[in-house]
C-alpha cells in the first residue's frame, strides 16, 4: 500500500474558462511533483532506509505537502469559511438591513417575498451554498505549497517501523499533530503544527517534526503497538469518508475507539445568536451615513453583490396564480 493510490480524484482540478474550454494543466503540474518524489519514497521504504537529501528531499517534501494542501478538506474549509462569514454579516443587520443593502446594490425595490427568500438562504445553517470552483482551490494550493514544503524540508524526519502492527491509510492521509504541551483548547493548523504524520506503507510510517525544538538528525526506529494505535487513530480521525487497509489486516479492530461518522463539512456551525431578523444594521440607500466599506474588513458593506458562485435561484411569484 502506498498512500498516493488513495488520493486520486480525476478531473478534480480541471478549470473551465469563460469560452467553455477546459484545462487540466494543474494535474500535469502535480504529476511533475509526484514523479521525482517516487524515487525518494522508494528510499524510505527500502531496507535499510535511505533518507533523501538535496533535490530528492525537496521533491518528497513537496509531495507530502501537496497531499495535505490539495485535499478536499482544505477546499471545503475555504468555501465554508466564506459562507459562514456571509451568514454572520447578513444576520447582524436583520431583514430591513438586508433589504436596504440589496436595494442599494441593485438600484430597485425588492418584494417582501424576495427579501424573505434571500434572508432564509443567506442565514441558513452554514450560510449560502456556493458552486465549488477548482481555480479557487488552486490559488490556495499555490499560496500554501511553498511554505509548507519548506517547513517539511527543514523538519526532523523520523521513520517508524511497525513489523507486527499494520497501519491504515485514509482519504486525507497526511495529518497534523499538535504540540503535546499546548492547551487542549488550542486547535492545530499549518501555522502551529508540531509535526506532520503519514502512513507510507502497511508497516512503515513517517513523522516530520516541524515545531519548536525539532532540530536534530533524521532517525529510524521500531514502533510499539501503542504507537501504531496512535498513528492509526490520527489517520482515522483525519479521514472524511474512507479509510483503507490491507485485506489481510484488521487494524481498525484494535486501534481503540469507534469509527467516526463521515464528515461532510469542515466547520462547526455556530448558534443563531448573531442571526437577528428584527435588526436594522444597514441604512437605507439614500442616506449620507451609509456604512462605508473598510479596506481589509468584512462587514455587509464589503460583501460583493451578487455573491459570486452562489447557488440560488429566485422567480417572483405570479400574483395571478
């Protein structure tokens, strides 16, 4: 088992241009990252282990970073965060504020039915639905990939062998490990990850320490049953819809705990404390004290209207029916 077999999603990064033509140039670029990494990966899977250096270390670090930043979870996080922000800024101005905002942007009055439909869609749990665009995710990948790759290149690599304890892989195979000394309430992300982990094969895993105090030589050693359970638990908890294991293994039975339910979303939807239908937080269009958009801010004044890629259809009801 090699985890890149579990990360393939055909046409996931195909971009469609305004003239209807499509491009899979991103897939070609990703292949150019994966091809040179294969040699370095074979070295980590060999006996004895050959740690990559120079260009091979760069290539394998880029491949591991790519598996993380290209994942559907990262793609959904971006869209869900924007939708949640839209929900919040609309919710705090209320229905009258939303009416004022739409009428200011469109230059015409809207009906009560239109207002109600807009309000219900924009403030529903999770916020408005958006059409997922590959190009938005690609821009995010290009932004995150260089710095994430460099953190892995500079990190301390530890290969762990689990001769008798099989490992699982998941549909999001690269997981982040929090600093064990950090408080429980603090989350873990690319900016503060203590380490990156990944099952390289059925019996071999890698942990790359990137947090403070990680300096030291790359190492390899045997792993215990408890450490295998820990790696499997991390992999399983990081999966969204699927985990994979060798048909001769049953590692899920002994990793500890019940399997989590599939995760269709990345963000936990907050309560309705900021959804205030009766508020009037945005002034009518003709007033001089209309709220100005703040550079770098995100109030309803900063909201682009119509919202790009929003999935919403509206037809004024026919009064004759």
